[in-house]
């Protein structure tokens, strides 16, 4: 590539990126999932549009894997542990047992209705069985779902890429003649070992990375997001080199780091979201560029057959057999079935057998492309409506945001607290916060004007607070603020036998409730 080629590539890439960003705004306004607009943009600049020729399945697979690493890292970093804590077990079962059920159902349908071999049918089932992390993270976080369902779907989409990738690679190897010496049970045991190994590496690196970042004050705040993302990428790379699952490792490492008490945590999440958007845009445009529009009409019928079997049979059955053990209500199962969105992952996985030249998989990329477009148009816009019809619509609003910055020289931290629109901090006076000893509200910014508060200053929605806390009480201070934000001034009052907050020492001239009083005569 020459400098002139680079100039042209940068110009074209920048135009595509800007157009994709505006497409996000269009998707929000119209309700159309942005991933479809990115795919359309890729098709528009492809061979039947602007004439760019691109049919490299191997390169698409490599770049697709790289994008999925960033998307899964972003998903882990921006997922709150509190929202998925109760969903880990059902999500893990749905991502494993549910995936196997979907593969078997789709494989059977493909064998009976599309006249393909059993192994080829199972490979096709593996390709389309993964719910897509990019689609779930971008669509479901705008859907008015209760946290128990949104968290379960997010956790499942983060978990199930790993087993599906293993299944697709293993089946491709078997069909390509390289795995005939291994039995199916051996492949299953091998897959379980890869998942457990990847999970262990991801959790370990996440914990070690969090410990290191808490103890080392970096010289610039912008280094924290880069380091966090680097640890996530390290988890993927190390796991892949050790022949374990890099995808489960990167997601779990991101989940641990995203929920650790790290400096500049909101800034890190914002950086991760930006990188995630960039990866999604690049990936979907690339996949749209890869597809040959002239081959699409012949794949419409197979795509609809597989898609309806997936939506109406395989997905509901996998949900029923996976989460019923956890007493998930039937109406919740309906949402889980309908919310299993497909996106970039199936198309990327379709390039694996295509690149290997597996017999019987000609046109699989175009077929999966049609399936993703058609059923995303059906599922994503109707999901909020279905939730309302079932009576489980529940808008989620973030009530409090806390960002921590270290002051290493004096052994303290500055907490920047944003009082959200639903926070119960609204109406509380500063003395009612009852922060731990060593923590103090030093500044209140309201409507762009800063003031030093006194004990009677009343907090309001939209206020920005600066709280200075010595290092030893930072976590207790954050916990106290979150408790107040969720439960108001009564947070901390306990039932008999429970641990109570320490008694307050009233300031001179005030009692413990902050009321003026006169000394006894």
C-alpha cells in the first residue's frame, strides 16, 4: 500500500464511519436496529454499489474474531454485576444446554426439509444458534425490560459465543476430514475443558488486573481505560494460546474489571462503549461488503425455513428446557425466546466452513445474512410491544453515577457523584448523608454554578457532588451513597439483631438530626 492508497482508504473509512454514526441517530428515531443500517451500508459500497470487490472469507473471519473480542470486552465492562448476579446459573445453562438443543433442532429441520446431511445440518444449526452480543447489548439496553430479564439475556449473549465457536470449529474440522478419529463424546469433553479453562483464565486476569490498577496510580487518567481493555485482550490471547476459550475469558475478565472499584470507572466504561461501537460498525459494514447480492434470492427460502424453525421451535424449546429449573415464569420465557437476537456472530461463523471449503455449505453466508436481516426486523422492533402486552415492561433509569479519582500524594480519593433523575438523594440535606468518618462533601455543582455546601444544603436531581474520602473509607462511602440513592434517608435503619450504622456525633449547636438546640441550663 502506498501513501496515496492510504489517503484514499482513510477518506473512504472516515466517510463510512461518519455515515454509520448518523445511522445510529436514525435507528433511534425510527426504531430500526442500527446493525441493519450498517449491513446496508456495507452492501451499498460493495460490488453492486460503489463497486468495491471483497470476497476474502479468511480475512473476514480474522477481523470478525478481533471485533468480537472488543464487543465482548465492552459487554463485560458495561454490565453491572447487580443486574446479572441472579441470572448467572440460568444464563450459563441456556448458553450451553440451550445451544445444544438449538443445534439438534435446526440440524434435524435442515436434514429433513433442506435435504442436507446430518453433520452439515448440525453445522448449520451451530452457525445460527448463537444470540449475538452486539445485537443484544445495543438493542436490549434500550428496551423496557425488567432487570431480571435484561440481565439474563445479556449474560447469555456474553456466555454463548464461546460454546458456539467451539461447536462450529469442531464440526467444520469433522466435515473437512480432520476430526474423524474423535468421537462425539470426546468433542463434548474437549469443549467443556476449553470453556472451564477460559473461564478460569478470564476470572484470574480480571482479579489480578483490578488489584494492580487499584494499587498503581497511573500518571494520566486516559491510561486507565487503555490498560483495562489491554487486560481483557490479554485474557483472550492467553486463553487462545493455551487452547482454551478466549471468548469466555475476555467476557469474564471484562465483567470482573467493570465491576471492580477502579479509578475513573465511568470514563473506562465510556471508552469501552466507544470501542464497542467502532467494532460493531466495522464488523457489520465488512459483512455487508462480503455478501454477494446476486446470490441472495436463491437463499431466501432456506433462510426463512431455518429462521422460523429457530424462532418458533428451537429457541422456545431451549429456553423451556434450560430455565424452567429456576422457576422462571412462562411469560418471562416468552420474552427470553423472542429476545434471542441474531446478528454479526452467525455471519462471522458462516465464514468458517466457507473458508474451509466444506462441501454442502455453498451460499451459507448469504443464507445467514438473509436470516439475520429478516428476523432482526421481526424481533427487535416488536420486543418492547411484546413486553408491554405481557405486562412486564419496566423502564430502567440509572439513579446514581460515581467516579473515583486517586489523590496518591495525600492518601485520599475524590468521588464525583451525579444525582440521577430517580435518585432518592433528592431532598436530603448534607448532614443526612451520614457518610463514614473521613469522608466529606466538599463541593456541589448545580446548573453550572459551584458552591461549598454546609450541613443544611439540600441536594437536588442533576446535582454533581465532589466527595473527598480517605483511601480506607472510599468503598464504604460509595456503598453508603448507593444505599441512600436507592432507599432515601431511612437507608441504614435496621431491624433488631442487624448491624447498625455508627452513632453520629452532632455538630456544635445541632442535635443528631441536625436541628438547632440550646445547651441545658
